[in-house]
C-alpha cells in the first residue's frame, strides 16, 4: 500500500451492489461529481441477489450499509434495483442521505406511454417499477430476466449465449412498446445486444439519472475522485472483470463475510 492509498478518503459516498452491476452507476457518479471520493462495495461472494428471499437481501443491504458507514460514508447510493426495491425503508433509518436507482429511472420513463421493464425476479415481483408507472397512467409490460446477471458476472455479454438468452426473453415483448427500462444495474452492459434486437426501443437505465439526482442533492465534495473497492469474493477476478467492462479499479480490498 503506498502513502496515498493508506490516507483516508474525504467524506466518501458509499455505493453498493451484489457485484459489478453497480459499477455502471459508480462511473456515472464519478462523471457527475469528479471531486468526490467513493467507496464501492460489490458483494461478489453472494451474487445474485435477485433470486434470494427478500428478507435475506434486506439483511445483506443492512450489513453492507453499516459497513460503509463505519468506513466513513456520508451518503449511500443503493446501486442495485433488487436492494432498492426491497430494503429502502430499512435504510432510510440510517440517518444519512440514501439514494435508490428506481425513482430516477421511473422519472425518465415518464416520457413514454407504453413502457417495458426487465429486472431480477425479486425486483419484478416487488412491483416497484410497475406500480409507480401505472400510477402515472403508463401501460407496463414486465418480465424477470435473471440470467442476464450471471451472463455479465461471467464476462459473457458479447457471447452467442447472451444473444440466445436475450432473444428468448424479448420474444414476447409487445411490438407497441416505446421504451424498455433496464431495471437491473448489470443490464447496461447488454445495451448493444438489446439495441440490436429491438432498435425501435429507447433503452433506459438508472446510471445517468441516478447520478444527476445525487449531484443535485450533495455538494461537489472535498475529495479527489478516489475510489476504494471492497469485495466479498475474489479480488483478482473482480479486478479482471471490471477491467473487461472498461472500469479501472485501483484499490480493491477483500472483506470477509463474517466481519460485516
Ligand atoms: N445489479 C442488481 C440489480 O440491479 C442485482 C442483480 C442480482 O444480484 O441478482 O438488481
């Protein structure tokens, strides 16, 4: 560890996801707030969240948030739709600003009358997107597309397997959809593929609108744009996958699950 790496971050924002999906949000946050430091937590030993019981996901989100606050986080971004749809009520008791990834995507989708939503099983069963959009008079088609998460975590987003799975999932998507919400932070990595299959759809993901929401609420910050990454799985595999996704990871620290 060099001297800069051991120096504490300045009022960092904590960002977390089950794995590398939240990096799509982290990258957008770093663009919007270049003067802020960030802590990124990828729960890579326990991914995927979307097929786990809701109470387990809530517990994971609570543990990780507590950990990030102990590391000095002054705000939290739940860069995971599954955790956003299940755990936000709990996290709002933590006494720091907490941002979800669902509200900004719903706002963005309001421009369209006929909207599709894809996400993990837990997100789709929670109805978090559907209820909010329907309340605003939008007609919604939704589908759980859980296989997209391991496809990204296994680095297969450009593989023929990804294309077969995506064609299967989108087979029944109505022709009159105008927009498709990628309701899982892993899915933006599949955008080129989804755009090829349905070039008529506006693809909406949470990254940029969430980053804009956070930037409107928090000051530019006293940091220098540093990020410390924490993972519960293997740090080297995480670093390699992030690099393939085009995300540079400086400091990656391994966290033992028992210490959370
Ligand atoms: N990237 C997460 C989401 O936005 C979690 C995916 C998963 O772990 O199943 O829902």
